[in-house]
C-alpha cells in the first residue's frame, strides 16, 4: 500500500524527484551503520601500538569521539544552511567555487570511496570464508569473487528501492550494535569477576615506549579510521524527511552513542587480553571470542561479516549520491545526475560506484591505498569546516537554522592542523602521494569543466552516450524539489 501511495503522489504532482524516505531512525542507522564497519574490529591494535599504553589508548578513543562530535556539529550547521545532497563536495563548491569542489569530488570518486568499499567488501569475504579455511589462508580468487558478488547484490538492491536499502541499513545496524553489545556485556561480566588488571590506573599507564606527540597523532589517525563515516548523512540531505529537524537530531544521537560503544568495547577487550596479546592479534574480536565464548566463538566472525555487509550498503548508498550531486553541478557526465523513472533511484551513479569498486578489487592493492584514503579524507574535513568559518565572515546575515559557537569549528581546525602536520612529519611519502592524487584533478577540471568551447564532435559523442544510457537504465533528470536547494539568502533578504 505504501508503494502504491508513493506512486500515486508522484503521478498527482507530475514530478520525478528523489524520494524523502529517510526518517529519524533511518538517519541514525545511516550514521551508525557507516561508522561501525570493520574499524572497531581491527583499529584497537593500531591505537594501542601508537599510544603505548592501555590508559592512553582509551583516552584516544574517547577524545576521537569528541572530535567527531565537534565536526558533526559544524556539519549540522552546514547541512541545514546549504540543504543539498553531496556533503563536503556540495558545501565546498557553494563556498569556495568549482575548482576546490571538483578536487574533492575527483579524489573521492577516483580512489576514496571505491577503495574503502573494496576494503570493507574484502573484510566481509574473509570473515565469511574463514570457517571453511580455518587452518590456511583463504584463497585470493574466492575472496575477490565473494566480495564482488556482495557489491553487485547490494548495488541491485540500491537500484531497485531506496526503502529496501534503508531497511537493510536499519536491520544490519541493529545487528552490529547487538554484536558489540555482546562484547560489552561479556566484558562487564569479566570486570564483575575481577578480571580488570589491565585497567587499574597504575598498570594502564605503564608505557611500552616513550610517548611522543607524533605517535599520539598516529594513534588518533588509527582511531579516526574507525570513526570515519560520521558525516555521511549530509550526502543524502535531500532524501531526509524534514532535514532541518532530523539531520541535527540524528547527528547528536548517533555520534555520542558510537563513542560510548567504542570505548566500552575496548574496555571489554582488555578484560580478556593483555596488551601483548592484543598487539599480536590480527582480528581482535575473533581472538576475544575464542578466549571467552568457547563453543560460541563462531558468533564473532559472523558478527564482523554482518557489520561489514551493512557498511558496504551504507557506503554504496551515500557515495552514489555524491556522484549524483557532482553530475548535477556539471562536474561529472550528465547521465550520472539522472534517476530511474519509476524507482526514483540514481542508477547510473550507483553503477559507476559498483564498477569502480570492482576495478579496485581486481587491482588487489587495496590495503596500500587505504593510507592515501585516510589522508584525503581528513583533508576534505578540514577544507569543509574552514569553509564554514569563511562563510560566517563572508555572509554574516545568512539564515542559519542551526548556528554553532564559532569556537567549535576553530577548535576542530586547530586539532586538524596539528594532526595533519604530525602526519606529514611521520608519513611524508603517504601524505605526499595523497596530495598528488588530489592535484591530478586540476588539469581534468580545466579540460572537462572550465573549457566550454569544445569541438562539436565531443558534444555529439557525449549526447549519444547519454541517450543510450538513458534508454538502458530508464532514467531521466529529476525535477528540483522547490522546498530544497534554495539559494543562500540572508535574514535581511527574507524580511
């Protein structure tokens, strides 16, 4: 009945637009589902290694969540001030212009999201296949094949229905929270039984190495990988029901909840493992299950697989909307800005994300590329929040339904500068190559976007490809919802 009603509404108003089917619960599920992927099951090792002690590693986890809260508050203001899908890209394009926005879009579409999707898909495949290959390494071809099947299936779901995609996100978000809840409950039972020696302050702050600012910065980068995805709801703003109300609510509910869950999960890990055992483990959650769950240890690999499955769905859902927004601004081919005539889903953009991910899976060097992805990711966060500060100065009278204290973006920027500076000092090659990846978009921008008087045969060819794509995918340009995407105006202009 709900589908019939939505179809009738579409026929009555004569418009084909992105469906507003993301309520508060689904919005929270998108944020939590994108944050909680494979990170919490693998990052504790890296955080502890660089922090040098149990106590400092827990402080890093709490402070990492706090930094995400600061950033998400800034994104909440930007999300309701510039109510467009596309997140960082849309805001930076609106504030700084086409070139800066295109560079963010270029790096995201070229490497950031396909690589992240590929890594999560491979993690899913490895954990699903692990029970069948307990005493040996899972075959290379089998993991790639299963990862590809998973990506193709979830791409089909996202192409068919926004509601199906959000329901999958809801269900698997609950599943991964239950899995982490099991770890936390078992950890609390261990504490009740007196197994908390590693958490006693006199022991927790015994350093295995002399702490340094550079190592602490690297510990924050490791924790930040587990927290990445906190800004993803801003990529689908136009599909959120009452975004000016539900966007900030979802952010303020989800980020503190994830911070609490992550901190308690790490505390639970230390009730069953010594720091040395945790550092020696390549799959912390699996080791935890083997030590405490006995015959039910199989629950952990399945939990990680379910967690990553939901993460793939969330990344596909949001990254395709980035391609859609970029094409709508004229920075990507027009075909990517079209949606299915009946299902109102951005099928061409979803297919591009799917094929790019499969290409990265075939290349096979995903774990090396993820280092460059982390640097580019944080570069985009900083540029976006710098844009908020600039917009405050450039348009002080702009209508802002949410207006955070200016000290919040300033505090985030100070942390961002320190983190990136020490990252450059510690990993100059990784950061340098990350910058090269971003800057390769400059000539592409001037040739593809800035150059308007191209030869006619180029326009004829692109029109032909667009026409064929429309016929194959059954798509058309959506009509702009008049309630969204209004130009930036000030309070004075509205008076």
